[in-house]
DNA sequence: ACCCAGGGTCATA
DNA sequence: TATGACCATGGG
């Protein structure tokens, strides 16, 4: 995938905080819609924890509307902003060890394992491998997993079979998402699906 | 008129 | 542990 697509330089965001907001807003949602919501927050000048905590729910929901689930996501966004400020911000949180930081993130209402790992990898620069729907689909089609295993089981499968290199974790996940978006479609049409595309590419490039 | 998108929580069995 | 319902917008 790297040879095919080249380096991705992920995650698309201008700041650590924007990574966190994007991670919440992209839950089961097309990134294009997330961008609209992020632009609303930027135009309003409220893309920071204090401004979001100060905003009323109604107004926050209006900004988030394009990303869907706007009532729930308004609350989740406030929850993680409250968590950030109550724990001294990035400076203080960066001192924690990864397992403790992960548990702290998971204790925030609305932050599940994938969202926590998005934040750990791309905002806190911790080498955790993110398991999303694309990862499950692509690697079950490739025959490495069945697809419905527990999140942490698949995560450890990757982490125990890769060198613990931060930049690789970032690139690998980005490549999986790009490949999932462009080639590995939901309904497997085996002339078009990722197995043939990837394997054919690997053969020609090797 | 469908299906899909970079999940998570809650109730139920 | 394992399903199902629910959240909601915009694009194909």
C-alpha cells in the first residue's frame, strides 16, 4: 500500500486539539461531513477547549450539525474538553504512561477504544495500532482475521507483529483508511475487491 | 428509495 | 458475551 499510495502524513488536522475533535466527530461518519463541522467551529473561532465548554448546547449542536449525531456529539465533545482542562491539558497528560493514558481516555463518556486510539496515536504520539471498520474489512478479506474478533485482540495482533515504530503506525493506519475508501468496498465484488487489487499490485511490484 | 460512512452507549437475553 | 436499537447528516 505504501508503494502504491506513497506517504500519507496523517492525521489531517492543524493541531492536537483538532485531532481530538475530529476523532469524536468522525464516529460512524463520513470525513467530508466532519470537515464541514470543523470549518463551522473554525469560522466561529471556537476550536479550543475553553470556547467549547463556554458555548451553549444549542449553539454547539448547530455547528456540529453537518457531522450527524449532533446532540450526542455535542455532549461527547464537552466531556473530553472537560477532561482535558481538569487534567491540566496536553502538557500534564503527556507525562502519563500509555496504558494509564488510554484508560483515562476510555473513562470519558463517549470515548470508546477506537476514538481513544485515534487520540493516542495522532495527538499524543503513542504507538498504538488503530482498529477501525476498514481494518476489519480489508484484513478479513485478506484472510488474516475472521473480522468479528474483539477490538483489543486484533490490536495486539498488529502490535505484536510490527516493530514499535510510531511513524509506521501512523502511516499504516492512514494507508488502510485510504485503501478502504477507494478500493475495498463494502460489498465484495471479487474482481474489484482489495484482495485482487492488492495481490496483483504486490506481484507486479515485487 | 435505498445503502453507506474512519463508533459508542444502553437495554436486553 | 452477544445481539439490537438508537443517534442524524450528506453523498452515491
